[in-house]
C-alpha cells in the first residue's frame, strides 16, 4: 500500500471517532438502563411519580414535568432577550460597536455553570424568597438561571441566521419606503426564521440537559410542582444527586432516567439538523 | 388604529436596546461580583498551599494540579482525533452522505449533555474498564466532550486556507499528504490552536462529567490512576456544602478569569486568521 493510501485510511479511521463515541455512549447508556425500563414497564416508569428507588418504586413523571417546566420557563426569558441582542447586533448597531459587543456577549458562554448556580443561590434565591415567598430554591429560580445560560446559544445562532439574509432583501424593502424596523419585521425575520427556530431548539436542548446550576438553585424536592415557587427536581439533577451512592437497581434506574433525557435531546438535535438541511 | 411607522420603529429600537443592555448588565454583574469578592483571595499561599480541613482552610494547589493534569490528558487524546477528522472531511472526501453522517455525529456529540457523558464515563471507564475514579477516566471522558469543538474549529481553519496554496504545491510535485503537512496545516495552525484553547476553556469549567469520572479526592494526583478533584468540582463542593465562602469565591475567580482570558485570546486568533485569508 502506498504511503498516500495508508494516510487516507488512517485519517478515515480518525474521522470515525466522533461517530463511534456517540455510538458507544448510546450503547452503554441503553445497556445499563434498558433492563430496568423493561422490568418496570415503560408506562409505569414514565407515568408514575412515585420515586422511592430503595423500595423498588421507579416513577419519573414528577421529574419529567419539572424538567419541561423549567425549560419552558428558561425559554420565556432567554428567547426574547437573546433574540433582541441578536437583532441589535445584526441589524441596528454600528459595525464598530458590533465588533466589541459580539465577543463580549459570547463571553457569557465561557462562564462555568457552577458559577451561574453559585450566584443564583447568593443573589436570586434570596430575592425570590423575600419578595415572592416560598423557599426561594424553586422552579422560578432554575428557569431564570437557565434562561441566562442559554443566551449565548440563542444569540450566536440567531446572528448567523440574520447575517445570512442577503443584503439586497433589505435594500429592496428600504427602497420601497419601509422603515428599518418594518424591514426587519416583515422581510429579515421571516427570511431568517428557520435559523432562529434552530437556535431555539438547540437552546432547549441546552436547558433541559443542564445539571450543576439547576441542582444548586432548584431545591430538588421530589414532587410535581403546583406553583412556580415550589422546589423541583429535574431529570438531570436526579441523576447527579443520586449517582454518587446508588447501586444495583437504583443505579440502573438512574441510567434509565439518562435514557429518557438522551432520547429527548437527540430528538431535539435531529429536529435542528433537519431544519438547517432544508435551507 | 395603525401606529405611525416611525413611532413604532422608535419603540421597537428602545425595547431591543433595553433588552441588550439588560443582558450586558447580567454579564458585567457576574464578572464584577466574582472578581471583586474573589480576586483578593488569590495570594501565593492560596495558589501553592494544599487544601486543609476539606478545603475550609489552606490553598487549592492540588485542585490546580488535578485540573491541569486532566485537561492536558484530554487535549492530548482529542487533538489528533479532531484534527485528523477535520483533515479527512476537508481534504479527502467530496461532500456526500459520508461526510454528512460524520458531521451529524459530531454535532450530536456536541449536544450530548455533560451529565450523560458523566454517566457514560462512569459506567465504561470507572466501572467496566476498572480505571476507577481517576485522572485517566476523567481525561478520556473529557476528550469525548471536547472532540466536536476541535473538529469544528479545525475544519473551519483548514477550509479558510485558499485553494491556490494546494494547487501551487501540486504544481511543484508535492503529494497530497506533503501539501497538507508542509503548507495547509501550518497555515491553519492559528485556527487549530483556537479550537484547542476553546477546549481548554470548556474543560476548566466542566463539573458534571468530572464529578463522576475523576472523583473528588483532595490529594495531588501523581499517577493517571489517582483520583483528582478539579477546581470546578472543588468550587462546587465548597459552595454547595457551605464550607468556606472566601475560598469558594477565590476558586471561582481563578476559574472565571482564566477561562475568559483563554476565550478572548482564542477569539482574537481566529479573527486574525479569517482576516488574513479573506
């Protein structure tokens, strides 16, 4: 075999590394968690909110609901804020200012999630406790912190989508006498919509998968929340809180929780990929 | 009633700028808060002393050592894989279902949440392969986490190198691999470095993965089979158990400042590369 051919083969093997890692992750998570789901029954596992792993009750409904609510709450804060930043940067700010603002806002992505959680506990949780009542550690606190944490995802992908809209679209609209805002709302936003939806979907994945910050501010109580001030335990925090000491069936149940999370996130990823491909 | 377009433009702009201002305020609040309370804690003793009494007293030297050890291992493992993948995707194949599949795999891997990676590293490396809670288990799992970052940035960097460079190489009689190693890779090096730096930044702040793969031992790891507590994990434990607020703030400040500095340098490098070739 010639040297060139050999190099190509080696590079091909290296290129399979990400795909095979993904495959390994899927296989091992399913191998560990599937037996328990089959034994308990998928229906019981998903639809019961009775989680007492040491007594053989494995129902994760309360955590699914909590995860979904926390994520939706994060979207309510993060999407308008992030989209506003993206619009300002892509459409309304002078190029010089954009050169400074864009990297600055991207710094948000570099701050570790434990730092968000820490500041959430010190500043946000007391504010909620004092002004709104409840224990402070709550669904609301987790949603607000996550809302901030997804901002970089929403901002950077939305900016890419807005920047991809051709300049002549804007010129045409302005030439017809539309104001800049009318142009943005009627021409640019619709043209960038699939990219912006991708940003929102990926942000949802981020939010639902986030663990450390949520553990620190959500309160981790095991029940279906009835108010946004109730403490909640999400799928991710349940895994992280109990993996340290779980064994046997209990550990399998945590991997089963991981399967549910993994499937949700892969579906979101798939949706995002399909959306970008269509363009 | 229809609003005057000029008035609605003013209103919309006000709202958008207010939101942007609010976002910037949050960012500045985080950075200032951590810096003001944390930076004064950072003294030579804090950096070079071992933690005492579960981290209530003493410094954080062992956690810095563990962080450096695990991050270095992850980078050493992931860089060849990531750069190799990028070379293959850009230089050796045409766009087709194969490249799409590889890219899709890499994007999905980037979306896998760290707690899932933690579960995976725990079952495969810690339990099945018997590495235990160790630098090795942590480094291997982190390597998988940062692989997509390195692939994406290296691919961008290699694509940014103009086609003409390669054509000149072939016209001089170089083989494809020679052209890549002697011309393309050196030209793309700043971009590849960016990817590696971003990966270091990401590794420094990671907690969920390492809590379940590298463990939380406060001893300075020597062998790759020793458990090691990274700075982020140490910070999490200090904050969550309320062991020592000053030490928590100090650790957070070191973490944040180093991550922000690394990201900033990486960003400037990438901008310079883009400017040079466009």
